């Protein structure tokens, strides 16, 4: 029997900007996807139910192909506490854990950089080439990760694809912040939002300015996070939300949730691709923020940053 587990994530700063080579910061959350693989049997179960073909099968197919087919009959059990399609990196956690569990099943010891690279390949194939390695690398590394197009201190690994080069760095966290995630109940495919922003930036130089501003906020945020300056980090998050809004990726519902969360937070913003999905709030009062979000009609998740990235064994 082989097993692996990997956490979900949130992007604190730099979404969309990272697609243009600007930096982004993401943190791993204490919500995990766990996988067990048995050599016997031929079933794939997700949270006790048979696998949903559209949601999980493309990831399973890609992971099997990337870990060296042919595979005999396999019994794969997936248990995930990461909510799907919420901007919390559920597919990245699935890809990373699946690759590592399959490597364990082959008798190999999964290497973090190698799993990060292969899990990114899975995401690229499933999302038709529209993905940065932020989610998958954060899931593998755990803790806080800075993604940049240039190399800096704390380098974990680098990844190249289609003429783009990403450097993944460890950000040290003395005291991990509390985060509250609120889902808007709206959904928009990441690829569609990325394409929309590309089009806007091509047409309007003010949108390119906003991308640069989001990158600068992420760079400052990396310093604030490393210094445990949550007040400063919260202010940067508020400013990033304003830029994301001006870029056209927020929605009235996301704005409403951000507004509700801010009263008891250092800062709050949409996280991930936008057009729906989730907001995050950085706070010392997670229960108050959760209550405010509940009043605003959503079902919040109080999460903390976990230093535990990919884990695997046999
Ligand atoms: O939808 P999410 O949480 O995976 O975030 C997408 C972040 C983008 O910067 C918009 C795209 C990317 O691949 O980095």
C-alpha cells in the first residue's frame, strides 16, 4: 500500500500579476487531500463515492501517464478536505498527492522538486496550458512560498515551460497568520479569467499598470509576512483588492464579502482568479470574521497556514 497527502493553498498576493512575470505569495492551508493506493482492485473512490469522471479522471489519467504506464489494476482512495472549485488549490493538492502516491507505488522515493514539476504538468494538461506553478509548488512545499521570475534568497526550485521561467522561494514564517476564507457561491473558470485579463492588458496601458502594482504589492508583502507584520500585510491585501477590482476580476458579491470581513480583519481581498471563487481575510479574530461572513450569507472556513507540504510513504 502506498499513500501521500498534500495541502490546499490560498494566494495572499500577486494573482494574475504572476502570469505576467510579477511575483506572487501563496500559503499552504491545513486542509489536506489524502490518497491511498493498493495494487489490488480496480476502483477509484473520492470521499467514499465513486470518482466523478469530469472532475477527477483527467488528473488521474495525466498522473498515470506521467509516472510511467503501464499500470496494472489499482485501487485508489482519495479523501479530500479541500473544497472543490473555490480557489483553494484542490486540483493542485490532488495532482501532487497522486503523483507522489503513484511514485511510492512504483517503489520510488518522491522528490519534492520532481513532484512539483510533474504535478504542474498535470495541471497544464488538464487546464489546457493555462496555469502557473504557484498552486502545485505551494502544495508540495507547504508553508509560505514566493513565486518570482527572478532568483532570490530561499530558492526551493525553478520550473520552466513555454519560454517562461519561475523561481519558487521559501518565505519563513515566524508566526503563521489566521485566515478566514469565504466562498462567493459564484464560479468562473480560471482560464477564462486569465484570458480576459490578457485582453484588457493588451488594450489598455492602465491595466498593465495595475498588474505592475499588484506585483509591487506582492514584493512588499513578502517582506511584511517574513517580519510577521500582519497589519502591514493586511493593508497591502486591501490595496491589492482595489487593483483586482479595477482589473475587472471582482464581482459585487466578492466586494460585499470583502467589506463584511474587513471590520475585524487586518485586511481582506479576493483570492485566486476571481469572477467568483473566494475571498480571504487576515485576522486576529477569526471567529468574529467568520460570524460576519455567515451574516453576509456564506459558509466560511477558518484555516491556518501549515508548514506541512507533501508527505508520502509506503
Ligand atoms: O484560481 P486559482 O486559485 O488557481 O488562482 C489562479 C491564479 C492566477 O494567477 C489567476 C492564474 C495562475 O495560474 O497563476
